[in-house]
C-alpha cells in the first residue's frame, strides 16, 4: 500500500509509524514543509489514559517519550495571593520538539521516508500517486482547503486572544493563574515539561486586548508587558519566545472526514481549546484509530468509513466539553468574584467531564473544604 502523508507533526508521524509496523511492505512518505528541528510552541500535555493508548499502540516510542516526561497530579489555581491545589489528576508534560524528534527517529527506524522542507504544489498529483492521501497538515490545512467541497469545513474564530510562551520558571503542576491590571483580566496556563522549562500560555478577552493596546506593541514589548502582569508568578524569570504571537483560537470542525482516498487527521480535522490540553493527544489518538481501521479492513473506502463512524462521536463529545471550557475562560470576568476555593471548584467542573463525585474521588480533602466553605 502506498501512503502519502502531508504534515510531519505528531498525527502524521505517528500514523506512519503504526502503518509501517502493521505491514513493513507499506510504502509510506511523510511530506513536511518545515525542517526536522523546526517547531512552534513549547510543551504538550498527556493524560494517564492517553499514555496507556500510546503504550498499547507502539511500546517502543512510548518508552522513549515517557523517559522524557515530567509528571504531576496537581492542578493549582492562583488568584491574587492565594493558591488552591487540587490533587489526584494524572498529567505528564514533554517538549513538543523532543516528542517530534522521538517520532522522527522511530519512523526512520521503521524505514518511513521523511521528506523535510517539502512544499506540495500539486496535491492532486500526489493523491493520484498513492492508495491513501492523509492531510495531517494542521489548522491551516491545504488538503482541507483543496477539497473543501467534500469535507464541508466549519471554522469559527473565537473572541479571546492568546500567546504561547515558554519560561525557565518551573511550575510543578498544571497552574491556572488569574491577574488583573488597569486594562482588564489575564489568564495564564502553565506547566513544566522538562527539568528547566515550562509552557506559559496567556489569554485575554477583546476588551482587555484593546485597553492594553497590545496590537501596537512589537514582540519585545509584548513580552515585557506580560512579564509585568505576571511578575509575582514568574519571580524574576523572563518569558521565552518561539515565534510567539497573539492569535485567536480557531475552532475547526468538518462535516465529513474523508472522501475517496483522502482523509484528514489532527488539527486539520478538528481542534479543541488548549484549556483542556488535548490537541496533541487527539492527533495521536486519531492516528491510532485510523491505523486500527486499516488493520480490520484492506479496502481503503471501508477503512475510512469505519474511522469516521467510530471516531467522530468521541470527537464531537470532546469538542463539546472543550467548548464549555473555552466559554468559561472567555467569560472569566464573571467568576472572579468567587472565593479562591469556589473559583477552583468552578474551574475543575467547567467542561462537564469532571463532576462533583469524580472530583471527590480525586481529592476528598479539596471537596470537603469546598463543601465547608459554601455551607
């Protein structure tokens, strides 16, 4: 089977690995427009359940990825001078670049052809030259754009702005921090992903964005401004930029996931707000689901039909939960009157994926404190 994959991110690389493992005779080529060491962003997060899925799918890459992990079980909610910790959560962080390098090495070990700095100018020609064309080319997918009439994409640009920084200040857990100044409210999502570096994502609503005049600032001024807003939390550490820019989150959905011999995966197919921490997780689990469909069906059409019919309901549920989380942060002003313990509780149940009883199982002491506070 000849497979062409456009996009050398986690989704494309992992699908190539799994399909080559399933049948070494498969001829698989990954086309990536950037170089092997180019990546944007900093750390990515996996849950304990996702790690189990990765271990079952490919034990070799799982062992290498987890060797690099920083793990934690706490979510810390910081408001003014108080921090509330919620335990019993299973998360691990890893450098996005190290994840990509691990998957690249594993793919090369299995003799997948990796073509970097490979810009595809004729998608139709590439499609005609294979049994399966995979669009794993991210949120601005050229595959999705080329065949938009078949996929029926729906892209919604959200109101909040966000920027993805790194920092050498280590946050020993998933930390959600809320700071206010004369411009408005800023939220930070931070966590360590190796022994020296943390991800630091900052978002704000349109009113805050305009009042802070962030549109008029250059990159250095942006960083200096955000460092001042979160000075208490960064404790003298600088923010690190990797082509970091203020952007709007784009919610991606597609009415159809495949047609003929073309299929989408990862952010090209669907997105989930970063506050639920699952873009890379969903991308790699897409790869597992699609590879499993091909294990059960030799016919491309039947495999793609099964992939969509079995995976889509899960993604729709996940996007619904991510939407609730995103709306919480878009409307964060209405929650800041809460006491710190009430704010933390509201945060933990915001998506609907964790309810009161589940939270009680994870951290009985936290729930007891909350119940006492509201009684």
